[in-house]
């Protein structure tokens, strides 16, 4: 009897153990399932990742995600699916599709930023899947035009490109001229198209246009010259606060909103046609006006800090990117002019007297007639020699 009772007790205990093990296993499965469900998708997490970033950065995130979803056959993916092999295939897909390296890099940087934000919230384990991918910037083809090409555009007899239809030159927005907008952007010290599109009438006061860069938040003030006032007068309209008809159009007597990406796309298409009509070899885009203003200003002696402030840059490192495309021939011409001026104004007598200068590797004329207060030479405390040389000996044609 005892053995029978013991048997049933043991059997009941085994059933309880077995049942407990089953429950534990089921719990683990549920936890794994919950964990998988907790991992957000790439598209689903983009909104959260975009909080606290600028508009342009948020738009970059969305554009990159749309691109990756297209690569994945139109299907969204959990962030945990972004592994090194998948991203390498995506990068290869972009290149094979004709996407330039810098655009591919921009997409990958945006995806990396989204992934890193999810990893920082412990929503996905950081496996560093972007390591080894190109996320830098290659030197791009020239994005500016010279003063002579700008004059050609200013004096151009070309139509305003307001047709809006295929083959006719789509306007950036109905009623707005691509040429007028391009010139205004240039006149306004290289104002970006996004800031141009959002300009409103209250921003003009006492002949000064004040705006904040949408990208950096830096304030920029532009004195309105006659050429700019003429363009503003041309697009003066009642019933709207906008200075230019870029983000709206009039349909059946009513204003209809136009999305910024759509307006930018139409503007760039118009500029391409304008470049062909003007015989300009550079592919005109919305940013060419900005880069051109910076390059031309620099070539005509405007200092780098002034250009940086005019462009609304947070530091001069960004500004250097704008002007580094100045032709080597221009630099060679400047050096040749400097040497010719130096040879014409330097005598043998001055060379003999300029020992102090020569001892320090400086041309005699600079040593004898350098900076006032230095006794005919550059003293120890002088650090502006390079600026002095370029200011005195090099004059760019106006």
C-alpha cells in the first residue's frame, strides 16, 4: 500500500515538475516574442528619431528610409535586420542604380543615426553594422559659376520658364521665374532656396531683409539693393504673407499649398533648362547661386569670416568647402602678379640692406617697407605677414 501511494505521489510530483517546466518554456517563448515585437521597424522609429533635429535632417532621415524600403522590395524591416551584409548589399544597390557616392553616404549616415538612437534606447543591440561603409564626402564637381557667367544670366533675354508643362520648362511654382529666384538668391548673399521659399513680408523692414537659416538657426541680415527690390516688386501679391509664390499657387481664384520637395524639384528642372539656354557648362541647381556668391566674393577680396557670416555658417570650415573649388589658374595668376610687382619694385640696393628680412626668409622689400612701427622689418610679434602680402601685392580685377 505504501509503495503504491509513493508511486502516485512521485508521479504527481513529476507531473507538477513537467507542468512547471512547460510553463517556464512557454514564458521564455512569450518573452522572446515580446522582445521581437518590441524591436521597432525602420519606418516606425523614424518619427521618434526625428525629434529634436532640424527640418532638413528629418527630411534626410525620411528620404533615406524610403530609399532603403525600395531596396527591400517595398517592405519595412525591423531595425535588428540592419546587419553589415544587408547594408553592404544596399550600398552596392545604390551605386549600381547610379546614385553618386556622396548621396549614398548621406543615406547611410541617416540610417546610422536612426539605428544609433534606437541602440541608445536599448531597443536594438548595437552590432556596429555600418562599420566599413563609406559615410564620408568626396570632393564634388564644381558647384559654382564665375562672375562672367553670372553677368550673362543677369542680362539674359531668356523666357521666365513659367510654363509648368513637360517640355516647356516647368516653373518652380506657377507665376514664379526660375531666373528671378536664382538671381535673388545670389543677390541676397547666397540665400538657400529653402529659406527663400519661406520668406514672408514681415521679415522686410526699413530696407533690410532678416531671416534665420532653417538649417542652422543663424540669423542673417541682408540690405535690399535696387536689383532685389525690383524682383520683390514683380511678385508683390495681395492675400498672402509670402514674398514669392513658391509654396502656393492660385487655382480657381484660391490659394493652394505646394509642398517644398515638389517646388524644389520643379525649380531645379527649370534651372537645368536655363543653363542649356544660356550656354553655361555647369549644371545649375538651387545651390549653385549660393556657392557662386561665396566664390566670387572671395575672388574679389572679401574675407573668409565675412563670407561665413553672410552664408549663416556656424564656422569657417564649412565656408572653406564653398571656395576650395577656385581654379588653380586663378591662384597661379595671383602668384605671377605678386612676383611681377615684387620684381618691378625691388632694387639691388634694397636687397643688400634687407639682411634682417633675408635672415628670416622674407623678400627684401617686405623687410624694408613692411608693417609700420616695425623699423623696416617684421617684428617677432607680427603674425599677419601672409594677409599683408596678399592685401598689398595682389589685387583681383573688379
